[in-house]
């Protein structure tokens, strides 16, 4: 009996160790190691039989926003519910695993045609139409799915997972809540993206990034009252890379916090130079803050305070410019940090205003001082009556809350005239000045 008890105890311990080594503690699904092992086994059989199989890479859309807003405990329960839902739409012979965070993978070891694989991926996407019930809250959680097939999209474990991951990112870029197959064209894009990502990482540690400044003026008299600091990137081989290309790249690669820190420090250095040379009074300096920076919370606040202490600049010199969508989707921790910065004297501006439905309570809660009307509304101002009505409504609403209004993308005198008639306070755009380097800016402001 003693020997039997000892063996049973060892077997129980071995089962526990096996569970810890190969299964995810939160969801009970196979973890990354077990998933990779099973792919390796299926590859051996596929080589022998000449058969194929597929893997699906799943990323839950905007899960981080929900996690930050409702707390990590709620997020864990949501992940458990999502895991159950994914398992419910696949076959018993399929392996569902959690790689980590909000990323799941599925091994379809017995697949027929491309249509069969697409049907399973479609079921996962369509299942998001039914909300998940967590602690009495109904949460709609969509998913982006990437698909890679053996042997066309990879002949080893790492290549297959990378291909499925690349296809998943394409699904996200195309609007989320959909699935995409890996393609040879996508492979070229992935290689190019990896090359660009490597170059951007190198530039963050050396040269290539630089700052330009665009004037913001008072519409009634054209007086320059502020500047927006804008990052630019000169690739070592390809030359100038547009912000619409490298900013999303930085987001995908997780480089936005580092890039954002660089922007704030470079803007502060420029402000010091302006204060020492320009004879005019200090100008408000707008610095863009991304959602990923905002979710850093305390780290963002510490970086701002350290930079200001090092340069001797005051909080009143800067405006944090947050896009309307970022402000609306901020989490509780982000709201607390913004509130602290606001109480310390930092100004807050809502950028790209008018692109989505905003809660007016958010503007009052954070004591927003300025909203910048999106350039898309300004572009059609002269020709489109609806755009004029929307701009007029935004201006009236903001003024009722004692919030200044600035128009982005002002290009013509006609647009400026209409904005003045509607009561807009400030403007920014090529009509008043292109983004320029510091020396050109100093020359213009010193006239």
C-alpha cells in the first residue's frame, strides 16, 4: 500500500507538471509549446501522406481597450468566454490554443478544400455577432483571422505561424472582423515591412527622424499663436517616408511609446531653441499622443515630467493633442493620468474632431481647451452645405462649453472666410504655412 500511494502521488505530480508545462492556466487550452509540438507532428504525417493542413491565427479586435477600461479581472473572464466560443465553432479533431494575451491559434489537421477552411474561419468571424455575457455585461468582441496552409505557405512550424500572423494583420488593416488567406504577394509585403521596421528601430536609436513645425494662427488677424510639432522620417535608402506609412508601422511593431517619447523630447528641445531666439511671446506647442502612449499611464506622465524638468519648460507651454477616437476609448487609468496632467497645467486638445460621435461629457470631464475640426470637413466646406452645417454645429457646441475651435487643413481664402463667418477661432493649413524645419520657422517668426 505504501508503494502504491507513492506511485499515485508521483503520477499526480507528473500530471500537474504536464498541465503547467503544456496548457494555458487561464483558459485551459494548449499553450504555445504544445501547439508547436502538434504542428510538428502533423507536418511529419503530411510529408509521409502528401496531405495538407491549415492553421488559423486569431487576434481579438480592440481587446486592450476593453481590458484597460473594465479592468484585468474582467478581461480575464472575457478571454475565457472568447476561448469557449472559439472552441464551440471548430471540430473535435481541431486543436485550439492560446499563444498569449488575446492571441489564439487553431490547427486544422484534417482539412479538405480551401472552402472548408474558409467556412471554419467564417464561423469564427460570424460568431462575434452574438455578444459575450460577462458579469452581466454584454460585450461584442470581434476577431481578425489569418490563414496559412501547408505546404504552400510554409514547410516548417515557424514559417507557417509567421504566414498566418501576417495574414491576420492584413485582415486588421482591411477593417478587422474578417479573415484573410496568406498570399505570395503578402509574403513580399511582410518582408518589406520587416525591413522597414528594422530601419525604423535603428532610426529611433540614431539618425533619420527629425521634427517639423506647422504654424497655428488666429483667423481674425492671422497672428501665429501656436505650433504643431510633427515627426518626419528619412529612410537611409528610400528617402522620405510619409507619416501615413511609418506611424501605422510603429503602431504594429509596438514602437509608438518609444517614438512618442522621442517626439516629446524633440519638441521640448525645439521649444527651448525658440524661446532663446524668437522675440515674440512663448507659443503653445501641440504634441500628438497616440492611444498606445496613453495606455502607458504612469510611464507617460513620468516621461513628460522628466523632459520638462530637464529642459526647464513649464506645463503651460504644451498641448497634448489626442485624436477623437483615442479620447473616447480611453481606459480608467488613462483618464486618471490625463486628469493629473491637466491639473498640473498641461493643456488638452482633441484632434480630428468630427470623425466620430463624441460624448460631450468627456470634453467637460477632462476640461478640454480646444477641438480641431478634421480636415475632411474643411476640405468640402465651400462646396458642401452639409459640411458647413456640421462645422457650424461643432463650433456652436464647443463655444457653449467654453472650448476654442481650430480648423485643420485650411487651404484657401474662401475656406478661411467661411470659417470666420461661422465663428471659428483658429486655423492650421498650407494657407498659413507648410510644416517647416526649425531654422525656417525661426526666420518666419522673427520677421
